[in-house]
C-alpha cells in the first residue's frame, strides 16, 4: 500500500523515550504516526536569530577547514593535474546542488533540510535514507576536522615548548576531547552565541588565508614547478603522474573544498527570513569557497616541498607557512593562529549534526529523547552531546587501528575524510533527485527562489555524485573505512524498518509532506497544525494548492 494512504488506527504503544505523545496512532502505508500534543513541541523549541551574514558565515565556516588540510591528500592520489581536474568537475556538481537547495529550502523551510526535501519527494523511506546519509556526513566530518586539530596542536605545542615524545596531555586523543567539550558547550549556550562566534571565527579564518596568499606571492618563495614534482608512474606525466585514472581517487579530496556548504537549510527554523536569506547565503558562500579553494590549491602547492611532500601531510597550511617563513617560532605561531580555520568548520558542523539529529528525532525517525531542547537556551543539547560522543569514539578507533598498522597522521585524517564523503555524496544524489521530483509532483507550491539551471542542472549534479560515490572504492588505503560506513548505513536502515517507522510524529516536515504543502510552515503556522485524526485519503491526496 502506498505510504500516502492510511490503513487503520493502531493502538498506542507505551510512551516513547520519555516523550509526550497522545493516545491516537494511525498507520499510513508502511509507517505509523503518533499524535504529539503541544507539550511535545513545547519541549523542542528553537529560537530565530540568524540573518544573511550569519548564514553566509555558517556556510563558509563549515567548509573553510577544507582549505587548511585534507584537500592536499588528493595530490598524492592523483597528482596536481588529477586534483585540479577533479576539482573542476566537483565545482560543477556543487553549483547544480546548491542551486537546487537554494530553491527547495525556502519552499520547504524546515530544520530537516535534506531529509525534508526527500520526505516530500519520495515518502518516509526516501526521507529517512537521505537524512541518515546526511547525519553520517555531519557526525563524521567533525571527527575528520578534530583529527587534524589534534595533530596540529601536538606539533605546535611540541615545537614551541621543545617537548619530546607524546605525553598524554599533549597527545592528539587528549586534544580531541578538549575541543569537543569546549565547542559543543558553546553550541549549547544558545543560537545567539553560536552565530556570533561563527561570524567572528569565519572572518579570522578568511583573514589567515588572505595573509597566507599574500605572503606566498610577496615572499619570492613561490615556484610553479613544485606543482608537478611528483615522479610520474608508467603511462603518466608530470601533470598527471598517476595518469587519467588518478583523477578518480582524487575526487573525494576535491569534495573537501566544498563539503558542508549544503548545511544552510538546517538553519531555516532559526532564521528571521529563510525565504530570502538562505538562497543568497548559499550561493555567495559557494562563490567565496571557489576563490579560497583555488588559491590554496595553486599557492600552497607552490611553496616548500610542493606536491610531492604536501600530498601526505596532515598539516599542509602549517607546511606552507614553514615554506615561506622557515622552521621556528614564527611558523609555529602562525600555524597556531591558523587553527582558527579548523575551529571554524569543527564548530559549525557540530551545529549541523545537532540540527539534523534534532529534526530526525523530532519526527520520530531517531529516538525521540534526542530532540528535547534545553529548557532556557532552546538548543538541542542532547543531540549535540550524542553526536560528539559518536564522533570522538570514531576518531579514537580509527586512530588506534591505523596507528597500530603504522599509519601516518595524514592517513588517519584521510580515512575519516573518505567516510564522511560516503554519507555526503549519497545525500547529494538524493537531494538532486528530490529537486527533480518536487518540480514534477509539486509544480504549484510557492517557490520564492527558482534554480536557473533547473532539472538538467540537478541531473548533472546527481550523476557526478554517483561517480563520486564509486570513486571512493578506487583507493585501497581507505576502502575498509568506507565498508565500515556502509555497514553502519545498512544497520540504520534495518533500525528504521524494525522500529523507527512505527513511531513517527507530524513534525513540520511530515505535515508538509502529508498535506502536500498546505501546512507545515512553522514560521507562519507554528507547530502541530495537523493532527493524526486529520490524516485521511482526502488530506493526503488533495491537489497541491496554488499559491
């Protein structure tokens, strides 16, 4: 039976996860909905604060660490030419994806973001699969970032204070715990503190990159021949040392220049004017990142040891500063300041996994206790803490596993990066597919912004996302991590099939989908407009209203 047609009312289970749900429960196709009273949504309040500059900073800051580290591993995978070509292709994908998101977000202004788009386009199963993939991306990505932060802090502290070895208080694992505690706490303080810190740290990170670019260009140390100093393999060239085939394993690292710019729709229910500000912030954020990414690719690779040495580094910007200023206190202090770029992404993606987890939990896809917000600060503190625990444990497990096999710091960061990209490209494909289906299924819903590249742009982006997913299996070094992420993904689907699908709630994302856009706009209507008793064939199949 279609998920848009109800079966029969079901007896209510006992209260789920300490949440306030009323007695009535109704099956709709393969899923069941429970009535949620005012108290349920009252315990899950968010506050509106963000405007254009906050959102632009949120989008740029989420990605900016990709210019500080991670991208450089693509030099080892495909050489300078392979990474450059991969970056060009991935830039096309992100234009198609971001234009699609810019249209969907103001039309479906929910914290659920990607899950919300897919829920209306493909039903509960499509919504859950998309939301789970994005959740994996956002929970794993901070673990990638904090990995590099820990290694950088270890190196900088050891250099500044001449510390030999790795005492426990200066080990990467200890630094990871410190960073998680501090920046999850700031996220819990409130949306106002989160957005203000985001704006400041984003400006600092961009300023550091601008200083680095100027230093490289004015120092006389820049040498373009360093781009191609990797010895070519058989059939390769100095530009493509691994040959054409090297382009594919470089794709995940090219994605790192942009990964997480798509998080802005998650701020829809905390924005004053999401219909106007989210599309503008998304597209201007992407343009900003194109300039910074190309600047890093060309200038950072052109100093120090060039592509050959940078390709395996866990701290490429630090190495770039040393290439300009030499070893010593000056380079180490600049690298310490450069930590701001990593902090920017770490902090803002913590925000992202908190809202993604919150929205899936509020709708019942994840355990409902995760979506309860702080009583006075109205932030999803439980979701923020839970994601931090998972991310930290994952980082430690990968660190111990690869360190035991003699893996370098760069390999540890790369393994986590591949795992994050796995979830990202699945969600990208599903979002682009959602865009195409929403254009066809809901042609008359209000769309304050329309994508200039339309369905064909989304289709090209979806195709590139699929190629990117396949490319993850080209690098045998990181393949075990990708397999592990796939297993986790499949376990999540099994959980939903066995349990989650029987405990859904009419959150704004579900309201919008069930009423075909007539309800589910929290900024205008608030929460809980549609009740379980309203779910019937007449409600769920009525024609899309004309705005």
